[in-house]
């Protein structure tokens, strides 16, 4: 049996661990052959491949990024995309395809499997942890660790200068990174995309924190929005090119806090640092197990499925179901954490 | 309502996060008073207390250890132990007691609750992750992270000198730390207490690794034993005081490997470094949530229960059930990981 | 003898280590008393003090920030500033004042000593390492370490997506952080304030890097400027409030690279994370020794001097000389490092 | 010109950075060719080489260990060693040899240069920092950082259980790692090979520390010896094989402290973890510059010289001089640090 592997979407610590898990088990236990497709769906679309065997996966476990490269290419939007993918898989004599990616990349895998009979197995990947049907995705733990370390460091600057520090973390549609790193970092305010925030309430928390002579840290997900946000954000964050929201909600919020509380406020945008570099031990464990179970699903002929974490077990769920909706922060959980605000 | 808190057994990153979670929520949401008992069960036994309020828990979230101190004192073994504990709790006007500890400490809490009507709520704590009824305990993730970093570092020494490096990690009765850090660190052999190992097999893996011109890392839990181990270990590791096993299984194994394979082998015993210092973001999150849910159990009058992690939820289970047996590594999981051996 | 201590200017990992060194040696070896002035020169100006003895410095060695607080208050610009400082020092019965700070804070100390007979000893502090007369200042090593870790992480994102990543680090007037972290992080271009850069040359390096199929990392000091920079930066980076250069040279450069090379480019601004949190071992060593030598200078009656690092020795130099000019990157050193560009 | 490169002795973070610096500058600026000799002096002795060009040094900057391998082979002790080295260098058409190593490896380089006319340039390498003629050697800063992190972690365990923690760090002949990490980690006792220690004095410091209700950390270099040490250590640390000093001074000291103070004491031996893994930013900077200057010395025909750090400059000194004696800790410096003992 010859199996193809591809990685799509934004990069995420742990991708290489998945690939290594797949290949080690596939070769050693099932005697499979592998071929890597380059840059996500662009690989099968353009028949661009890379050799994938035991030597190719040596030493990649602790390395961030993906040895296969990645892209956001979508074969469903390419001319004759599906046909070309099918043809190239055939040319490569690939009988099954393991697709490692997020909502978009897996969405294609689901459709190829369900509608076009291509044998796919999915592995969930999103640094934002917002993929439904799995307790956690790999990369998330690493990102939270990096953000927490940054918040730990910012505390001392905040205290020494009695300033508000606003930290903008990743999370366009879900506040998981903000929630976990904010709690772990001892933030005084955490703002997430799932609940529009009230700037007045934020300022009240900030002020109350100063009253007990401590300087506040505000952690805000990049996708968080003020209650009457659209208007305000558009108004104030036009950049010199006329582009909207260049500076992001973090910058905007710091200005609002300065204006309304009279306290100095500074913003740190963590950005790409959160998604690069060596995966945490947790993510190497999770990613490796995803890889081992993905190739097991191929062996079992259990296609159209995605591996997922439930408690400490790896289970299989229909890809289509997993990509049908986002996993957002439950209001009850946000409220639970709210005891630390202010 | 006045609530007592104590921490017992070996220290573990996250203890302070639990205490902070309990006090913040207890004071702010339920208006409870708190008293800290010093050094585990020694506190209520000898009426040794420490004030516990919001200022007392400020800034402790990222700090390892426990502000309450710890000990292995067991009131069931002290003269009039139970009576003294009951009297001192009464003196302190404590109506409920939150007990943070491992098997032993919680075992006392279970008996005090079930047999003597003392209102206790348990919070599971073991760096070894071997407490039944919870997916993970806090401190474990930190320990695995530290061990993995150490293994990452040892790879380069092994490679540069073509030596075997044996890394002894914590885990007397369960191999969780060895299994997770060994997998995450890319170890070539992982040995756990749950399965006696065959020295010949270990040497075969070591030799095969060298054959592909890489130097092997062997991760061994401190409680791992060779198949015919009792005899051998006792024989060879008597120290100069006549004490048994001073040097541990790591030292013993390195000598065996040298003798049998002719390759140089070195041992690193990670020791206490694994259980100290700042908790990882994951452990701060878990420990804080355990604290929040423990005080909620008090509020609900749900005594004799322990908080536990199931997937991403915090649930409650009878303390007695949780301490009834160890959670050891499932043979199937060990086999799954075995694909990376050799 | 009673000695005052103050910390001024931006915070910097190691400040607490200096304070601890001063107090431990002053109390234990010379039997001095201490008083801390709060928030830099604001303390002696407004007679705002904090007790400073052995218990006050316990446990502060690994902590970032400063237990004395900091500010940019300048008594030379305050009404009757000098007189008030002298009066308050007299009120506090302070016979000597140790001033820990950068160019501005030490500049005041030099004038107070040289012109007004106030007995001061200086300790150099600047995260940017641009203070003349000392090989290194504490805080710099920590900042370089943090920036290097960030660059390490960004490599994998750059590679996985074949993007240019621009990293903006601290350094308004001197490029030390950019130079050290850029070299240590394996950057392909490093831009410093000391030498105006040529955007075309930067783009040539970027393009050449892609040609060997690697993705480039560009490290730029916040104070770096393009050759014909004033005009260009002002033109393009007006923000929506009409403020100039809100977004900084990093953002500007990324846009230029995108426009001129057609490659995707992203910017990460490391910001305050570089100056907070626990000091590196190197900085704890240097800062502690600065503290020990500063109090020794007081004991020797050697006022108007600043402690400085020369090789592995701590020496004393006139404060006035040390603050007379900036230590910038030597063109020869920049050229030496240039072998790694492109 | 064709230049050979070899790395000898124990591995050390930064070796790869030196190699990369040499090759990048040699190829790009001087158009030299390179050949790598494998495993230190074994390479030229047995004509065992590895290709060394720009692609060979890509990505190795952040990696610990050495891509050339290492050994302690000494051609002066091999049969016809010198002749074979000369012949093989001739076979490889190598006109100059850059030797990266410690006292032993460089000692050979000095003799080959001074007595046999082989053109060598030396680069100093010792994790222990005990090589005369250079302010610092690369690897040392990394080791100190790792040891300091470990000590930071051990503090919380010491405090939570009120135990003495003895940390044994590297340093057979010089106490640099103990001194720097002990100071940076806030140790209460630091013991170095340069000065025999008095166990009674150590116990007095330990007891005094407990009196102020803190738990002591004792940092001891592996080569430190008690005043009447030979006898005592031999007596008590015979292992079950009759080997002497298996368990080391750390274990021995902990037992002495337990016996004499009645306090629980535990030992952590950091071991190989200190010398592996990614180099710190400081070491990458220093090692890279050593590489750049070594190849410059070759270009200048300045043979028999070693590059060395003086302040912030790289200078050249005769190899023979540099290896003539050890750089040990100055008694005055040890006394300076002694203010923190007890």
C-alpha cells in the first residue's frame, strides 16, 4: 500500500511529529510506502511530491513547521481541481491520503472522500484549538505556553511603571489561547471573540486593579470586538493607506484605556512567535499519537474519518462532522474564569 | 462559613495555583473565611495555622512549592490523631476542610469524611500522574516538560560522542513521566515500572540504534525493574553503607549496557529538578480550575468528594474510590509507543 | 552610615539583583543602614521612601522589574528640584546615594555630585547596552536571549510558508540588541540605527535568500532608518490620528519588501517582552557584582563614580565621562557580521 | 587554499557555530576550500574526513554538539602519530588546520605547530571556562544558564519541605560554573575545587539559614574537596564494586550534612544536561566570532595562535601560552561572592 501525506493551512508546532508518527508506524508495522505532497493541496494538484521514508523523518520530532511545506491552495476552487487531484494521486499510485490541516484543508478532504471516493483520513490541526470534535489540537499547548511566558515577563514592566499592558494573542474566532494564557499568566482582564466586551467594564477592572496598587494586564484575542465595535474600530484604526484595522484591537483598546482612565497603556502583539518553534512535550505527545492512529485508520480502511482526542483516548469521528462547526468558549467557562478579573 | 486548607505529600508545581483559586472564589463569590494549616496533616494535628486571605494568595500563581508547607504526617498513625484533628478544627471553627494531596494524604481525608464525619473535599496531587479517576494531575505536565528538555539536550552529547545516555526520571509505581517524556524527547528505549524489562532486549535496541549510526537515549522510570531484577539490583547496588539501591536503576542499567554491548554509557538522574519551580501553563490552568471546583463542592455541601479532570471537564468523584487504586500505564498504550524503540 | 538607593528610567532585568547586592554587603560587611527612594528621582524630590533592609531584599534576585519603582522624573527640571533633593536627603540622614539608571538618571547624579556636592555612586543600566565606558550593562543579555528565542521560533514559520519575516527589536540609538540577536538567531539581514540602510540592498538580500530556497528573517532595530528615510517614513506611516511612525520601521519595511520583491512579508514587534521577567544568569551575575562594587565605592568614599565592566573586572569611572556619549556599534563590527547577510 | 577543521574533547554548545563561522567567511570572503576531519585528532590520524562547505553548515548554528564528531584521541600517543597526521594532511592537500578544543586538543596543536611546522590555528573550547588567556569560552554561558534554571527550580522544593538541597555541577579543576550558577541561583553555600572546604563551616551556614526559616541550597563543583578530604571520601564512597567516588562529592556532602545537622538533605547531580542542547545567544555570538577570527588568522598566516576574548574584542595569543596553565577562580572573587553564604 502506498499512502500520501500532506499538511495544509497555517503552520503549527507538531506537524512534523504527526508525519514522523505516520511514517514510523506505517513502514515498521504495516510495511507501507509513503509519498509526501508539497505545500498542502498544491502538491496533489500539481503533482509536486517529496520522498517520505524513515530517513526523511529522522530528527524532525522537535522541529517546528512542516517538512512538507504548506499553503492555503484549495483544489475545489482550482480549474478541474478535483480531476487533477484524482489523476495525480493515481499517477503516484497513492491508495490513501492522510490530510493534516484545519477547517479548510479538512473540509476539502471530507468532500473528496464523501463525494469523489478518494480515500482520506484527517488529522486536526489548528493552533487556535477551535476545531470541533477533539478536546485539544496540537500546537495549542505550545502557543499557550509561549503567550503565558510573555505575560509573565510583562508583569514586571507593568508593576515597575504602573502601566496597563495590553497583550494581543491569536484567536480570530475563538478565545482559547486568550483564555488559557490569560488565566495561566494571571491576567486581570481577558477578552475573547465569543463575547463582545464593554470598554467601560474593562476600564472599571483596570481602575480597580490600580486601586489595590497593582498594575493590570489585559489579554485580548485578536478577534475580540467591543460591544459597539464595528463603527469604533473602523473609525479609529484606518492606517495611512486607508486600510482598516491594521493596528488591531490591542492598539485600539490601549488608546481607549488611556483616554478613559488617564493611565498609561502599552500594547504587545505576540503575533507569529506563538506558532513557530519547537513543540511542547504535550504537543509532541498528542501529535505523535494522532499520527500513529491516523495510519491505523488507513490500515483499518476507515476513511472519511478524522482522529480526535477524547480525554486521554484517540478516537475517530467523521471529518464532515468535525468541520461542521467551530468549537468556541462556553459562556459558563468564561464566567468561571471571570472570578480573576479586576 | 470558615474553610480550612492543607497541602500534603511531596511538592508539586501548581499547589499554590489551587490555593489561590480556592481563596479567590471563596472570598469573592461566597464570602467565606479561610485558614491555612501548615505542613499537611501536621497543621490540624498540632493546631498550627497560617492566615489565608486575598493578600496571602497574591502573586503565588507562578510560584512552585506551596505557601502552606507540606509533610507526610499521618494523623491516623499519631496518638489520638483523629481526636486532636477534630478538636483543632473545632477550635479554628472550621466547618469544611479542603485537602490537596496524593494517595496517602487523600486516603486520610476519605477516612475522616466517611468514618468520622469531618467534612472534607479532596484535590488530587501527584507529579507521577498515577492517581486513579482523573485524566491528569497538575505538576505532571511540568515534570514531563522539564524531562523532555533534558532529553533534548542529551541527544547532542550522545551523538557527538556516540555514547548511550540513560536518563532516570521519576515514577516509582507508574511510568507516565517516562512514557510521555521519552516519547516527546525521541528516546529509543523507554522502561516503566508496569512491565519488567529484559536487559538483553534493551541491549538489542541499543545496538540496532548504533547500527544506523545514531546514539541511543534510554529513558527509565526510577521504579522500573529488570525481569530477574530483585536479585541483581540488590547484589550490585549496595552502597558503602550497606544500603540497597542508592545508585538506582539508571546507574545499574548503564553498567549492564556497557558490559554487554561494549559501548560507553552514562547516566543522568533528573531528580528533584522535575518537581520544583514554576508550573507550566497547562498545570496553572488545571490547578486553578481544581481550586475553583473544590470550593464549589464545599458550597454545594458535596463532601467526601474529590475534583477530577475528565476530558476538558472538572467532575467530582468519591475520594475513597479515587484512592482505591493506582492509575498505571495500560499495556496497549505502552505497545503503541513501542514503535519508536530501537 | 546611612545610604540611599534609587532606580530610574525604563525597567530592566537585574535591577533587583543590584539592590540586593548593595544591601547584603552594606549591612553584613559594613553595618550600613539603607533607605530606598521610590520611583527614581521622584523619591528624593518628594521624600517618598521605602524601607530597605535584609528582609526587604529576600527572594528578589530572580525577579524582573524593581522593588523601588521607577520613573523618568528629572529634578533638574523640577521647581527648586536640587534644593528639595538636598533637603530630603538631609531629612533622611542619607550621607551617600547610589543611583541606578541610564544616561538621563545618571546624568543627574553626575551633576548633583560635581556641582552640588551630593555624594553619589552610579550603577549603569540600559537594556540597549549603549552606555559608554562599560563592556556590557545588565538586562542586555536577557533581552538578547528573549529576542533570539523569538527569532528561532520565527524561522519555522518563515520556512513553512516561504515568507519574509521582519522582526523589530529594541534599540533607538544603538543596534546592539539587533546585532547580537540577529547573529545568534541566524538572521539574513540585520539593520541598525548606526547605519542608514538601503531598501534596494535589503530586497536584494531577501531575493538571494529565496533563490537558495530558504526564507529570510530580517532583524531591524526600532531606530534603524532607510537612507532617504525621513520623508518616506513620514509619508507612509501616518496613522489615523495623524501621528507619525505609529507602526514603526518594521511594518514599513515589510510593506516595502512586499512591494518590491513580490514576496509575502510579515512583521513581529517584540516590544516590552524584551525588558521584563526574570534576568538571565549572566545578568544576575553582572548586576549583583555591580551592586557589591557600588557599595564598596561608597565605603571608599569614591563618589561621582560609576561602576563598569571591563573584561571580567568591575572598575570605577567618572559618571560624567560615562554619560558623555553613547556607545554605538563600531562599523568594523557591523561589517564583520555582514558576512551572514543575504 | 584548502583548510582543515576538527573538534576535539568533550562536546560543548557552540561548536557548530564556530564551524559555520569559519566556513561562511572562508568561502564567501576568501574563496577557500574546506575539509572536516572526523572525531577530533582521530580524523587526521586515520584520514577520516567529511565534506565541509556552505550547504554542510546550513542550519547548524542553534544545534548543540558538533557535526564533525569528537574524541579524545591524541596523535602524540599513537604509533607514528605525527607522521601519519602530516601525511594525511598532505593527502588532503590541507595547508592550514583549525583546531577547536580544550587544553589537551590544543596542546597537540601547539606542539604540531611549534615543533613540526604544521600550520594550526586554535579555537578555545571548554565548558568549564578554565582555559587561560580568554575571558570566557563558549559553552560556559549555556552551562551556567542551565544550572541556574535548575537551582531556581530546586528552591521551591527546599522551601516546601525545609530540606537541604545539594546541587553538584560540573567543574573538575575550576569552580567557574559553581560560582556563577550558585550566585545567579541564590545559593547559600558555593564550594569550588580551588579552595578545600570545611564541612563544619558548611554545616554552620546550613544551620544559620534554617534559623531565618529558609531552606538552604548548596552548590558544589564536582571537583570540590573537603579539607581532610582524600581519606574521608575514599572511606565513605566506595561503591559496591569497590570503585572510589562513584557517587561524587554531592552525595558525600549531603550525608555529612544530614549526620551533623540532623536536617534532611538531598543531592541533585546535573551531569551531562549542562553540556548538551542549543547554545545560549551569548555562546552563539562568541562562538561565531571565534570562527570568523580563526579563519582571518589563517588568511593572515598567523599560525600557532589561538583566538581569545578580551573584553569585547577577539585577540590572538600563542596557543602554547594559552594551554600552559589553568584559569582558576581568584580567591578575591570567591571572597567577594562569599557575602551571600549562610
